[in-house]
C-alpha cells in the first residue's frame, strides 16, 4: 500500500500528495499527515485515491459529527477542525488570486464565520424509492455517485428541516406517485419551513389529504412543482409567508422556495454589514448592485440613503425585488431592471446605469467577466467596486482585468465561511480606482 505526505488541500478538499512525479489526490487526508492510501483511478499525470489510514494524524483532525460523512456528498471537511477549515479556505482564496490572476490584496480581512452546525436553510434533496433499502430515500447525492444518500438526519441542515427527513420519507412512501417524485426542495424562513415537491404525475385526492395532514401536524408549508420552475405554486396552507429578516436594516424579505437566497442567514447578515462598510456609502450616491437577485444587498444600500439600481437577469426575481422594495417603503431611492449581465456593451455603465459612483458585484459561479470588461478605463468610472464571490477562480480572473487592464487596486479581500464543512469558498473583495481618495486604511472591518 503506497504511503505519502500531504502537502495541501485542493479546491475539493482532497489531500495532495506528490509521489514519483505524479500528483495524488487523497480523499479524507489532511495537510501535514503521513497517510496510507489506495488509488481508485490512475492517469499518466495524477491519481485519485481513498485514505486507508492516517499514520501520523495532525491535531486538527476531528471526529466527524454526522454518521453519514464519507458517503453523503453534502460535506467533505467534517474531519477537519472548523478553525482550520477557515484557514484552508483563506489559503485557497490567496492562491487563486495569485496563481490565476497574478494579484494580491494589500490587506486581508478577518474571516466572516458563524454557526458551524444547523446553519443551512436551503437545500435541494433527491428522492428515490429503493425497496431493497426499505422504501423511499431522501438526501444529497452520494460522493461521486448518482445514488441518493440514506439520510436519517443532517447535521448542517437547520434543525427544523433535519427533523423532517424521516417523517417525510414515510409520507412520500405512502403516496400513489412515490416513484414519480424525484426531488424535494427545503427553504427555512424566519416564520415557517417550506417544502417544494417536484411531481411528475398528478396527485390523487388521497395524496392531497395526506399532504394537508402532514403540513398541519408538522407546522410546515407545501409547494408543488408539476413542471418547470415557473409551475411552482403554494399548495397548503395559505399562511404564513416565507421570508427572512435583516433586523439591522429593518427589512423583511419575502421569497419563493426556489428563489436564490443565501443559505446561511446569520452569516449573510454579517456579510451585508461588511459589504456596506467596504462601499463606504454617502447619502445620495449613485450605486449599482449587479446580479442583485431578490435585493439582498440593494435594499440595505437604499436604507443607508444611497440611490441604488439593482440589475438582475432573472425577470421573476426582479419582480420579487420590486415587491420587497415596496413592502419596505424603499421605492423612492431604488429601482430594478432585468438585463443580461453576461452580454454588456461598451456603453453599459455610461448609458444603462448613468455612471454609478460605486458598484457591488455578486455574480454566480461564472463570475462577472463581461461586466468588468465593460468598465471604462478612465473618466467617470466607479471609484469603489465591492465583489462578493462564490468562486475564487472566477474572482481571480476578473480581478486580473480590474487591476491589470482597468487600473484598480485590490485593496482588501477575505473569505466568508458561508458553507462550513464543505469546500465551497465564498469571499468578498474591494477594488479602488486610482483616483479614489479613500484607501484601505480607513476601512473598519467587522
């Protein structure tokens, strides 16, 4: 059995071992450990392997809390101390910025983190009826497999959602369409838990009665989705509303179970606070919030007195954002528009957005390439750009353009541990135009 020393973790939290000119990616191995491993895939330049035994475990190795860890693909870092997870993610961010973008931040921000367990308020789970395993299974996919993990609980799901897994299995197993219900989406708001069922055949009257009884017993709300996302409708009961709150800004954000919202509400609140600090808002300033979604950042910016436009590619989210602005009394200094931010012309900022003084970018994993390319290289361009990223690779790519082509400085950057125990790296960065009279020194991190 081969033995090697782990030098680092890759972006999927696999241990990296160098042996005989090859890179070996070892699931479950941690930096600094000498490990025994078994390869399950061999290529000319690399191998993929399972950890057999840590011959010299590092002190940061801990016992995973979840009994499904190692099989379920939802988490990959439960065997590593939470503080060490944050350090690993900080290193991944720094390495990505340098190796991909050839940029380094002038200052590193303290990491943002919150609860390590029970934090996840949104999840999309697979459903499959497997008679050999006793009936219906509900869970995340198994690692490197299309099979559904046999979850009886989930340590990272919000407790109100985790406790529903077993009762929900029994409910679905008793439906007439139990083999035609492939997915359930969970959304936990401040006042209710919503379960959205993807159904491929109509429910019978008896099925509907079962759902109503389950909803009443467990105090949850059912949505049904018979087709695409636009077919989603609220089934039972009619109240309460699915929403989350931002108390610091006196905001209540109503949303649909399939809308994009941050899964970690506590960390989201801290992220919003830090983002607004980095924007250094002044009353009346023109601010553009690009990839604004529901208005998670837009409305707090408006509450601080800026004039803000939120731009989003999803027209349904734009409508929801407008409704949130109206419900929170913020229509005078906010407006929203639908636009494809992956196709931005050279007049995007001067024409469409009227030369905003500051910009917030919160793109999906694909990044904001066309937006940063459309920024003017001189003249009336934003003095501050705050970039909230869910993919360090595309952040690094876009940072290279901002710094090397557009002349901005990467003043500060830091990670946001939005998804503890996963390899997901969320981060926030501030870019300053060369003519800006505010530097990193006057920023007060949280």
